[in-house]
């Protein structure tokens, strides 16, 4: 049977002919992207654009099966596009783009508007949110997907008909109270966090006293009322400062001995004095280095023995072995700081930093009678790594492409009316839990409180000549005419927060649009109703050579909706998939970044042209 006859049979004639004519975009060509592109090519799409900003690394090869060893350092998007050639049975046109999808210069809205459907195969919240917003401006359906270990999810998004990516707040990563980390750890992860975020950071990293963290007095006070505990922590901190000085003016042995003595003996003895802490907890046992000194010296001189310890990363090291590792790591870190490097940051792939954190976390675990972990395990936890599983990616990609074909049931060319299809589509979840390997949930309408989809969005299309000739007054009148705003109720905010017009500020009215600084292609214009009756609309300024249709989107603005703090909160990378990520990690801060769409008018910030 000819290959496309086969496809016709599976999809049916109508869907088949629509698939063949459809141009889609896939964002991300990593773990999910490789699997997904294979599926999309075999679905028979007419044209697929692929965007990825990254190049291939060795660690990608175990699961990103379209890449080979000789592809290392090559562009992911260009490589995947070539790799699928051997099974491109339906002659799908592949158009790769190497670049950041959030780059509005490389990918202006006119570029986005060519796609009928967008598939996300991304690994971060920021890019996901960006694509979600672009889809809202253009009313382009989006298939969102994400995996974390054995968990995975797809979410079909039909803009303004079903929930958008931001409609559900994302699971917040776990955080630990400072005092659990500093005084009363009870799990390996507490000791690992302490070793990485506190000990390593204070000794070797660049310390920014204004940044807060585990030493911030206010933070400590907010976690405990115990005066002794606060005093202890402050003392510990000051002694650490002295220890840091020793890095530069002592030899390796002195530094190591002082380090072990202070961190694993003196600090612990001090904690033991606070009796309230140990009423219902097992007491820690301070480490006495002299008990291990002789063996330590012997092993440090024995290369074979050393190699044996360092060679097995999956073994759980004994106290003595952890001390050996700690000595070698601190010696090496000390040498690096005495040399060229002015500070050292923890990096799971930097052996010295990982060894230091592993050994010090384990020694603390031993003291507090907590399970000791192998270096391999600690690397996963300290690096916030949740292993990526090829099978999870393959299953999720399968669901993503399969569910995407639902779109071809109807002809949306003219209408973009998704009222039926969204009710026939579902989010799908997979997991390793028995009886819950695959579950699904019907799509529901947008969350009224969603910070992203609770305002209307669309394009304001103008030609360069119109931008030059039309005045702001023309635009205000046009907005009133189109959206039924009460007279004098319109307020316009350009970009992040610049008020360019409202009833009390009409200085710009006679200006040409092009003379308003910032009125450029790709900039956002927020239209607010000062009477508080109608919802806001965010317009994406699109300057095009020609626009047949209207200047403004054909939308009926609904009544204004309330947005709450709670609903504008988000954090995890994959949609709704819980992770065991440890916070108190600066890197995670970008994960909680939220783009607030509703800009409060602030006249103070007005720049009069
Ligand atoms: N803003 C962006 N623009 C374009 N591509 C992006 C953007 N953000 C992320 N990506 C791409 O999305 C893909 C996500 O894939 P994946 O989660 O497998 O990540 P990875 O970097 O390949 O693997 P890992 O993070 O596990 O080492 C990556 O190839 C990444 O380059
Ligand atoms: Zn939403």
C-alpha cells in the first residue's frame, strides 16, 4: 500500500487533506522534541518549522535519539531537521531555525501568524509562558507538554476557549525552614542543602551580604523565637568568616583540621547546649577528628587506596572515607582560590565542589544519625536533577501528536471557533503509580482569575505609512468605536508602564503614532477602561507592509475580572508535574518569575515627549 494511502486510511480523507496543507511550529528540539518531531513527520504535516536555541551535548545522546556523536556542538534544530530525512515518507517540508523563541526580532508576530498549530517541547517556564501568550494574541491552538522523570502531561490549549498555560498555578517547589537546615536536620536532603547552600557557599563562593540567605538575621528571627538558637547561628557565622580567611593564610592541613573541628565538633556541641531542641529529637554526636587522624594520614599517602575510594561513586562512604574525600576536596578548592579564581560556585559537574558537598553533607548526616548517601545520589539531589526518561518523553510525544490530529476534525481556516473541539479534547497525564499509568481530564474554560488570559489580546495592525500619518487621537477614537468604551474612559499604556493617554493627560493626542517614543513593531499597548467596566485589552503592535483586515482585533470585550495574587503564582517547569526540587537556590528564582499583564497606571513614570 502506498504510504499516503495508508495515512489516508488512518486519518480519513478530510483530515488527511487538511494535515497535508498545514504548517506547524515545534518549539524545542531536546528530549521531547526529538520524539515529537518523529511523530509529527510521520503524521504527514505539510510543513514543520523547528526552533531551538541550543547545540547538542554528549549528555543529550542517551535519549535524544535523532542526534549522533558526530553531531556534538551542532545546532539542534538544524540537525533534527536533517535527521528525519530518512523517514520523511510524506515529503514534509522542514524549516529549522536556530534561535531563542522569545527573540521578537528573529521571530516577529508576522512570522508566528503563518502557523495553524504550535507544539511546545520546552523545558522552562519562561519560554512556555511566552509561547502561550503569542498563541493568545493570534488565537493559535497550542499543544503543551512536559515530563519530569516518570511523570508527564499534555495540555491542548484553545486560546480563550480552554484554560491557557497560566490558568492553573504550578506546583511550588519544596522549601525548608532555615532552622531545620541549620540546627535540626532530619533527612539527607537537609544536610545536602546545608552543605551546598550554607557551608560551601560561605566558605568558597562570592558572598553578597545584601542577598539574605541562611545568615540573614531577619530570616533567622522569622524562623525561630529561641534566643539561644539565634545567638548560636550568629556566632557560627562569624567563625566561618575567620575560617574563610584561613583559606588564604594557612596550609591544607591546618585549614582542614580547623574546618572539621569547628563545623563538625564545636558547632554541634554548641547546638547540644540548647536543650529545648532535643526534647523530642535524637541528639547529634560531635565528630572527634583525632579518632581518625592516623588512618587518615595513612590513606592520604596511599594512592591505590585513594583511587579505590574516589573510583566508586555509587558506594556509600564510611566516616573515614568521607573525611578523606573532604580533605582532598578542600585542599583542591583552597589551591584554586589561592590561585587564579577569586570565588567558586557550586556546580554538580565540578568534581571538587561536588566532592566537598558530598563529604560534608554525609559527615553531618552521620552526626545527626541520618542515612548517608552515595556521591551519585547526592549529585542528583544537589544538582536538582530529576532524571529525564526517554520512555516518558516518547509516550508524551505520542499523545501530543495524536491529540494534535483532533484539530483536523474541523475546518478552522475561517472561524477559529474552538467551542466544539475544546470540549472534545483532554489533558492527559502519565505516571508510574499503579492504576494511574494514564489518566485524562476534560478541558475546561479559561480560569477567570488567570493573569494571562483574563484580559483580551490581539494585534494592532498598521502599515509604516499609517504609523507616520495617523495620530494618537485617531487611535483613541478607533478604540472607542470598536470596543464601546464610554467617552473619556480609555487609558493607554505603552510598553511596561508608560502612560501615553488618559482623560487627564491628553498632551500626546495630536502627535503622530510614529512620534511617540516606543511605538514600534513588537511593543505592547495596554488599553484600560478607567471606568472599570470593561476588561482590558493588550494589543501587540504589528507594523506590516499591508493589512487587508481591520486595524484592531474583532473581539467583544467582557466585563472586567478580578485577578488575585494566588492565581498569578507559578513555578514548576513542566505543567502541573510535581517535582522534588529543593529551594533556597538562587537559580530557582527565575522559575517563580511571573509576568504581570495588568499594568497599574502610574503617572509619576510618565515621560512627556
Ligand atoms: N527560549 C527557547 N528558545 C528555543 N529553544 C529553547 C528555549 N528554551 C529551551 N529551549 C530548548 O528546549 C529544549 C528542551 O529539551 P530538554 O528538556 O530535553 O532539554 P535539554 O537541554 O536538551 O536536556 P537537559 O536539560 O536534560 O540536559 C532544549 O533543546 C532547549 O534548547
Ligand atoms: Zn489562562
